């Protein structure tokens, strides 16, 4: 954490912030790939159906 205190605020924002355009592009790339979101969560992230259901429950409740 001490290292982050030495960085200019604009650098911290770039590293720690979220740009909606980047998220939209990432989601679009996932959806256009064969298998879409389900393939991404199962193959790339290694989540089971139960893992995904629990994640959704945590994030959406």
C-alpha cells in the first residue's frame, strides 16, 4: 500500500478505476465468442453451475 501512496492520483485512478467502456467491450467479446457467457464461466474461469449460482446470489442480492 505504501507504493500506491507514491503514485499520482491519475495513475491510481487508471489502475484501480473501472471504465464502463472497457467492461462493455469485455462483455461483448465474451458474448460474441462461441458458447458465450456459459463457456467463459465454465472453461475460462473454471466455475461449476453451483459456483455460478452462488456468485449470482452474492452479487445480485
